[in-house]
C-alpha cells in the first residue's frame, strides 16, 4: 500500500527532475503529471496533487482542474494498456459501433472498467484527430485506424501474447 509520505517523496523526486529539464513554465505541471502517471502505472494518486501543490505553489483546485480536463489523466488505477475509443460521429458512422461491440466482447468489460488481469482499461474519447482513417482507437500513445471487428481482436491478441512472452 502506498502512503502519503511515499507519494510525497516520489512526487518531489519527479518534480525536481522535471524542473531540471528546462520546460516552459506552463508545461511544467502537465509534464509533471505525465511523469507521475507513468510512474504509478497509468494513474495519479490524489495525494500526488497535494504534493504538487506544495512544490508548485499552485492552488489545489487548479491542479485538479488540469487533471480532470485532460482525459489522458486519471486519478483511479487503470490497466497497463488504456484503450481510448473514439465515439465522435465520423468514427461512429464508419462501423465504429461494430468495432466497439467486438472490443467490449473481447475484453469482457464496459467503458471505465478494467479487465480482471489488470491489463486493459476501456475508455471513451471524443475525436482523436484521425477521422481520415476512422474508426479509430488508441492504446496508450499508439493510434490504430481503419478498424474492423476482426482487427481489434487481433490487436488485443497481439498485446496479450506480448505480455505472456515478457513473463517467460
Ligand atoms: S471522429 Fe474519430 S478520430 Fe475524429
């Protein structure tokens, strides 16, 4: 179990590193949140926001506002692979519904849920800016377009196979 002190120390170390990398001041908070989220495996513990408040001098409300504005940030634990499915109209009308049904069936979870093995979390997203190759989804930072129900099953199978071989 992680304690408030553990989180505080971790955030302090991460923030110190970020400040040495000469980002624009406005990017500092975003970069720190990214690094904290990567450290904790796809989520930001709420205690981290409090530690950031001390380090940055920003109001807690401002830090929460940034954390909740960007859908890439989460304050609840998520799977190793966060799958963000575009639910905007161009994707929806190009077989997006079928693709989504296939994905939900394959994973056995709905939106905002994580598979029992902790590998996959399913999230919905608005336009991912790749409408030319709709329907589209992202797995962490990687985009997949021109999807079909068969293709999404292949993508999941590939990731599961990769995880199993990493375990061996
Ligand atoms: S509508 Fe889906 S990527 Fe733009």
